[in-house]
């Protein structure tokens, strides 16, 4: 097993559930022998041979991992097909490709099944590695991926692991942050939520926050009201953003409430920011996968500065819930989803079937199955036309 990419509130639970169902398969006689090897720090650990075998007397103890956030075996962002990056970071020899190095390590370790716990990049890389082993070394390795991403943006998977927990945690995060408006008149608070190409987490976090807000009681006459704590705008990549028009609308809200609360998906307006940087002769920072490094270009700072001028904010606060939300332990919803996928995932591996586990939204009834890797890809946008989302936008006056 290995976990890879950014964190999501599901990594520890995925490992716990997989260990449970593999040990159960051995106890019930479905398999004769079992050893469980965990690679440290994702594909980095695989490339440099950094792993450990989990002793059998600890298998049952791994249930406690459900209480943990993050990854108990570490993560890294490594792309096996980015030869230059892997060599530069010292993961592979200069005369060898990462795929060859990884293959040699798997053969050395006697691996029959790889469980990759990560997003679309992590799982499709595992499929490439499996094919390379078969083509170049006549070795067959079953690959069963577990789809984690807080963005919930993987085709054709209905719900990725960790996204619902992240939305809940993001809502909890903002429940405290929102009261900062009581520290200063005419305060603009911009809540920057994770999401590269999809506004799914931003929308779901807003939904969770408002559900929690509706349960709170406020006393007439005080400055702090339900209106002052509500969301006034939700900006996601799937919807056009006219900052001038929004500024005009939101100024009246600021005048009325004395504060303003905006939820911004960090992927909103990235193209605009990148164009500005390149026009100014600045190089846009990117990661090993070629993705724009969102944390370094600061979309929240960019848009908050523009909006503050339009609404006459006296103070601006930009708060990012990403690290808080993505590092949490799985909630009950995600633990149950992971459990179902792990159970069927182990059954698939025993049967020799590779794929990425999840609810296949292209199949009737959205069954949980090992989805063919060639059908798995990222970049699935959030459906902004969903009835509940449109109703929320109407309630906050955005449409």
C-alpha cells in the first residue's frame, strides 16, 4: 500500500479498512498467505526502497487508525513519468527511468497487489506501472486504487473519499472565523477553499456551513446577527465572475450588515492571475505534475484586494481552511464509503481484477466496482446547475 499526493480525510481509514479485509480474507481461507508492506512517503518510498512489512500481530490494532487524520505512512508528490524531476530529486539513477526503478523494487519485494490511495494522478500512474511490469518484465501486479481527493473531481466516480469530511471540517473552521467581523467595522472576510478545477468542495462547504448556521440562535438588538454570519457570495470556477458587478451588489450588503463573507474556490480566476503574472514577466510556479502552485499565487489575496476597494472595506481577512479540513480524520459518512469500497476492492484483487474503486456514475444505480483505469481521469467540474446549489445562491442574493 502507498498513499500519494496531497492529504485528504480518508488516508488512515483506507489503510485500516484494507488491512481489515485482507486479514479477513486470510482468516476465512480466501487466500493462503498474506504479507502487508507499506511504502513510506508514496511513490518516493517505492522508488528508493523505503518500506516496512506490518507484522501480523499488529493487524487488528490498525482499527485505531480510523481516529487519525493525515497519512500514517506519509505522502509525496512524485510523477513516475516525469523523469527529469525524479532524477533531480535523487529518487532514481541517471541511467534509469522511474518506471524501471519502481518495477525492480516491486519485483524485489515480491508484490502481487498494489493499493494506491490517492487522486486520479496517483491511480493512473499505478496502472502505467502495472502495464510496464507486464510488458517489460512479464510480471503481473494487480492494481486496486482508492480514490481520495477533497475536490471530488474524478471521472467517473460519484463521490471521492474525504470530500464530505473536508466540507464538514471547512464549515466548522469558518464557524469561528466568521466572528472576526466583530473585531472591526466594515470587515471583509474571504474564506478560501481548496479546489483546483472544481468548485465542489466550496459549494459543499457553504452548504454544510449554512445548515449549521440555521441551527444557531441569535438575540435581537445585538450587532451579531444571523445575517452578519451568513455567506454573501460563493465564487467557483464553473461560474463566470464579474468582479465589478459583484462589488456593486456586495457593497449594499456591507452597508447593511457592516461586514461581508465570501467563499472563494482557490481555482477561481487562476487563468486571469497567470496571464497577469506572465505579462509582467513573472514565472508561474508549478508542481511536478505541471499544475499551477495555487498556494504560491494566492488567489484569495488577489480577489480580496480588488473586492475590498469596491465595497469600501476597512479591514480584510483572508482565511484558508484547506490544511485544517484536509488533515482531519474521516467522518462517519466517509468511513462507511471507504469500508464498502475496501471490501469490494479486496475481493477484486483476490479475483485478479485491477481498477479504481468507487461508485461508477456511468452505470445504472452507481454500483461500487473496480472502475477501469482508462476511464479514470481528473478535472470533473462541479454541476453548478444542481437544484440545491441554485437555491442557495438565490437565498444569499447572488442570483
